[in-house]
C-alpha cells in the first residue's frame, strides 16, 4: 500500500475520534420560523434555546447547517453531516441512519382551517397544503394535496388559507401557530382538528461519521433535559404569554377526515 493511501485510511479511522475530542459537530436543521429561525448569528428560537442546554451539558459545540430534510438525510448517510435536529423515525430511515435513544419531543398532527369553515362529514375532497416530505396519514392522502417547500412554508400556508386558496393545512403541533399569528399581526382565526390517536415522535438523527461516544453523551444529556422539563412543557410555558383566543383546538379521530362514501 502506498504511503498516500495509508495516510488516507488513518485519517478516515481517526476522523470520528477527532470530532469526539474536539467536541464540535456539523448539525443540520430546517428553518421552522419562529420555532427555529435562520439569522446571521446562527439559528434562533425556542427549540434552539432548549437543545442548546443539551449540547452544553454534553460538552458538544454544534456548527449549524441549514438544509432540507431530504438533503439532510442524504448527507447523514454519506457521512457529510454528523447529526440532524428533529426527524421522525421510520423503519426505512432506521436502516440508513441512527437516532437518539429517546425522542426530543412528541408531535401531534392536525388539520387547520379558517374558523367555522369545515363541515363534517366530508362530502368533497379538501385542498390541503402541507410541508414537502411530511409523513401524512391515510385519511389525508385522499384529499387534493399541495406540498409546500420549506422556505417560510408556514407563513405562506397561513396566507393561502386566509385568502381561501386552500381549504386547510396539515400541521404538526398546531399550538405553535399562535406564534405565527402573533408574529404576522394577523386577524386570522383557526380551528385545528388534532388527531388524538395519531402522534409522531421527533428524534435527533445521527450520521455514520459521528463517534459513538458523542452519541451517548448527547443521549444522556437529552434524557437529563427531558427529566427536568420536556420541550412541550417548555413551549406551553412560553405560549401562555401570548393571546391564544384565535386558535381553537378540537380533538378528533383521524378517520373523521376521511371522505364520506
């Protein structure tokens, strides 16, 4: 073996160790304003505030990289990214990448409409906007779907809803929309139909090149943070300070959104 190839192999073997010792990782995220907002100083927002304590406790410094979910998954598989903040675990994804031992938080799914605009049972398909790459329940896939690219997606969907270009928007953790309505200074009022038997666990995803010792430190710190206060409790405490009267949460079984034959 040539000296060049030997040194290259040594570099590949020691690269994860270097990451662990240096305590710095490449951490991907998707902008989810105002929960996660991209700024010149790096991402800001409630989720960043919460996980920053996790990284501090684990003695890991994130180097933030904004990218789409699909791009993030690809880079995790290729070893170009160390971790990604907030992914739903699926059997297909588990074959390709690793996930944190415990979820970062549990997310409830909902369909949100303008107040008083939804008539049940449904006779005709709805025009439903949703985030591109979102995992949708079967009852939602029966409708006319409009995937929206991540860039400022929530704000654009709310504007579409207000102007009645769509009938509804599929959304995860709809209470967060209170932040958007406040930030937009909007008069829009929403009815959000939360699927009581349909929830998703959102995890931190790990790339193939992230040293196992770093994963274990992050897992331990995440469990420690959740034992003190979950991210949902963290968000609830923050949302109590805002006017929530324009957002009505209505528990429903997901099958209610199926078209009536």
